[in-house]
C-alpha cells in the first residue's frame, strides 16, 4: 500500500499513473519512478480525480503548460468558463487552474474536475472569501484549512498555497520598497490577513497540518511565490529570494511526508536575469519542478503580453523551468475571452516546444523535421496538418490562393523549395 505517488516511488512501486506518464514521455518507468522518489518529477493526481489523464512535470520531461480560467464578480458566467475548459483541452493544455474568486464556486469546480482529463489546480485563498461569505479579517485559521480540505476532497490535483511568506518576509517587503509591491492575488490577500490580525501566516505556522491534507488525497503542493516580481524593476530582490529560501526548506519537510512539491516563480523579469533565476530555484529548492508565470520580459505591452510572456517562458524553460503558465493578450486588462485564451495557449505551447528542442527532450525535433520535409516537398496540406494551429494556417492559405497550387502568393513561381527540387532533379525552370 502507498499514500501518494512519491510514497509509492520510494517503495519501488510503479503506479498506473507512472506507467501512463512513462508511455507518454517514452521513458523507462523505473527511471521515472526514481525521479519521483527524489522529488525531481511530480505527477499531480488527486485520488478523487477519476477523469484524469496523468501528466508528469519535471526533469527530462516535456515542458507542460497551464491555462488559468474561472469566474469573477464582473464575469460570473459558468457556461462560458466551461466552453473555455473544452477549448483548452482541445488545444492540448496539460493543466487547468480554476482561479474563481466570486460566489459559491463549488459547482463550477466539481463540473470542471468531473469533465477534465487535464490536471486541475486551484488557489484556495481566492475561494475563501466567497465560500465562507466573510470579510477577510474575520476568517479564522480553522476556516482557511476547511477550504483547503474541501478543494482536496473535490479532487483538485495541485494547489497553490503561499506558505513561504512569513512575517519576517512580510517585514522585508515593507522595509524594501518595491515599485509594484505584492502583485500575487493570493499573496496580497494573505499579507493583508497577516497585517490585519497581527498573526503569522497560518500555512507557514501550521505547515504540517497542510501536509496531512495533501498526503491524504495526494494533492501536489504548488508552493506559491507571494513575493514574485510584478515588474522588471522588482525582480530578483531580497523579498523574492528570501521567500525562495523558505520554500526550499518547506520542500524538504513536504518530501519527508511523501507530499509532492512544485515551486512557483516569477513574474516579470529582464531577459538577462532569467537563466540565473532558474538556476537559483533548482539549487535552493533541491531540484523540485519549477512552475513559472511568463516571465514577462518587458512591462510596456498590454494587449500583447502573450508575446512578452512567451519570450520569457521559452528562455525560462530552456534554462530549467518545467511548467509554464499561459498569459493571454488580455493580461492586466480584463478577464480573457475564448479568443484571448486560444492566443495565450498557442503562444505558450510554442515557447514550451522551443524550450524542449533546446533541452534536448527526446523526440522534440521530430515534429519540426516533419514540417521541414513537408516544406521541402511543397506539400501544403501536410504543412497545415502539422501546424500547431491548423485552423489558423488553413485560413491564411485559403485567404490568398496562388496561380500555381504548389506555391504560395509570396513567391509564386519563384518558390525556392519548388525550384531547388526541380534543379536538383535535372529539370528546366519556367518562372516567367
């Protein structure tokens, strides 16, 4: 018998979930099991998430992507959010985070978990105010843990909980003025609760209680970065690094209880700092999988932050990050709609795949080589079939038809692929 995937791995047991992930990743199940035992790979798989198609996150595996969705007070449409869920799954997102922060969210969360083969994450801190219907200051420690238990019981595979921002770190934030203060929504709520009640972070103070819940349901603990930078100006500062050190200490405590752990990271960060931050996380957190939001490499592109994020995400993943959270064009402006979500997913998948090529992930280049062969053969149907977004590729092709079907309207008869093929085959050219 075993309690969690990590417990099974330490006991030499290869679980059904491990076999599924090993098959998807084309790696030896015993190699996978060994890395799970070491904490370098996680398989977020709550015992109550029966519709799950397991995925692994961590060392030597494909870079995974997460999609954020959920209802808010201004956009409280569960049916629309469920449409987004279906679209995200169609677009091959491996994870979905329900960030609902208004009202009784249990109905949406349960529908999501019952339907989704993708792993599901939540931030229970968001749900506490709505679920308990109380002002933040009035919520008790006991009530916070009741929300976490509820999410775990419902089948949530991983939870973002900001355990590393204790009162000492909060004081450091106040002493070292930031341009954008604390931009983590969950982190800011927790900071406010600590200040209003003059109490320690309950998830830090009672960390063992949290581990008991995670162990019971095999919830992967995604240790949130409350002090992640919300601007390039604030990256790699004292508060961010102090919290990261604390997260590394908590990681070892979690592993001792056989609880799987991911570490969350920045945020906003200049290009030249990204690789160093990935190295810091892996060193300070003992090789635990790293889950990053972006990072966004510049702050001046609202409406295009899926691009600023994809640039940073590609560098981050190539430098060691294992899990990318998507960012949409609507970031910083509004709740994303279906089109925004698609743009964010595709941009993040491109970043993840580019990083997998750089990391030498087995089979990553095969897709690109197939596309290159289709281009060399001037085989447009095959190119569209292989495209990361076939629908968009087809619409571009159909919107501007060439005189000769085996060319496009950019080059026409001057197509280098077509002409090189002819010349190398000893054929004449007619480009007039």
